[in-house]
């Protein structure tokens, strides 16, 4: 028996931030980073909401820490908002989710993503860092009430951000397809998210702005899928490495994903083959489709000018192997491992690290 639900209302298209006013906030608390404060977008969102009173917390940093979320929570409690709006990438949304959770008030949460990757605008996940370890916070109470996907916010994306975030979408879809809690409905969302993102990412990377809403929607679909199905070992290792070395999450996923697929293949060949066929990479046999999926991801990684190894991403082999015990422990302790199709162990994580480390 499969249960499927998603409480998030998705509003998409050009000028979608105008829908904020329809939601009628009285006291709006905006969570964002200094970039959007400086370029005026934060103020534009506040004005679009037509809120009676507002406050802006613009202290979000990449890989938000528990301490940062605590500072924001104190500000949120003091202000007494009836609506919290997150503006930015995954870090802003993770921070706003954590703040809303710990503030424990009656407030609606609205997510306005400006990158197409994390899918956090529709998920019950948030990631906070403490002592160089990324800790997932998973609770239905932090799933946003509304996600506003405004294509006008996607016009000036750096190419590196398109690539990093895009592989986050792909890794969400791939892992959701074969996760232990996957079902027919979550599989439909995951396969369509993968198909759409895989097709549109090269054009978006090349500067074709008209395809960017497709990737934005794919990120949300992948988020819906993995909220239902779970994730896997790619994300578990990525969280562990990211907390220690501060390499962008999507970039680590791009390096890890083909290797993880290879290690999970014996338990998830059919699901991977279905994914490959959905994206036009199928073959007459499941094993051929699986091979084509891995090869296609490696080619796309090259096309998006992403590193092929951890060494190319700035993590030298000596740094990996000097910290391998902590990396393995962090990965195996991550909740994403619970839904991986193969039960991970120390040997499996080390095997993947050997494949992706590269030469110094």
C-alpha cells in the first residue's frame, strides 16, 4: 500500500511573487542572504507581499549552522510573524525552515527559490551544520505551505550554479527512483524530474533562459519524489564530505552519483533502467540501459564543466584518506542511508571514495 501526499501549494510562472499579496500576510519575516539584500530583491519581495509590517533577516550563509539558525529564531520570536518567507537557494530555505520549527509559533512558511536544485521549497528536509557535520532535520512541520517558482528570478544565474544545482536535481531524482520507500506515484515524479532536467540543463548552461523554468519545476518534482521515497548513499556521503570540506553539495553529488549507481546496481537495475529509458538513454536490456545511464551522467558532467573527481574539486587524496574514518562514520550515520537500496557499510563507502578520489 502506498501513501502519497504533499501539502505545499506550488505557484509558478513569470511574476509569481505577486501571489504573495493574495496570501494576505500581516507580519512578514523574510529570511535571505546579503546578496539579495544588496541587489534590492529582498525589498521587492516585501513590497510585493503588501504586508502591514515586515522584518528582514539577511544573515544566511552557505551551509547554515545551528548557531545561525538559533540567532534567526530569536529574531523571529521577538518579531512575532504570521508568515515566514525564504528567499534564495537551499541555504536560505533550510535556515528559514529550522527557524520556523524552533520558534514553534503559528505561522505560514513560503519558499521562493532562486536556484533550481535543492527542491527544499516542497520538502520536509532541512540541513544544518554543527562542528563540520551536516545534520538533516526531517519533520512534516517544516514543509513549506507555499512554493513560489518565479521564472523572472532565474534570468541571471551563474553557469557554475546552474551546473551544481542541476546535478542536485538529477541526484534527487535518481535516488528517489530506487529508494526503499519508493512507490508508483513517487516514481512518476522522479522519472519526469530526471527526464526534464537532463534534457534542459545543457541549454540552460549555454544561456537559453527560456528553459530555466523547466529545470525549476523539475527541482520541485524531484523534491516531492524524495520527500515520499527517501534518498540514499550519494547524499549521505555528500553531506559528510560537504560538512568537512565545504564543496558545493550539487558538485559533490555530480562526482559521486555514477559511482553510487554502480554500487547499487545489483539491487536496483530495473529502476535505473526505467530512469534511463524515460530520458531517452534506454537499451534493449536493463543492463545496457543501466550502462547508458551512468555514461550519460558522466558525459553531462563533462558538458557542464564539473569536476570528475574529488581531487579536481579541490579535495586532495591525502585530505580524504587522513579523514576517512570520520567521513565514513558521518556518511553511515546520515539518515539518507536508511532508504538506500543496498544497506551501506564501511567497505562500500570506502570503495566509492576510492573510485571518486582521483590523483593529487
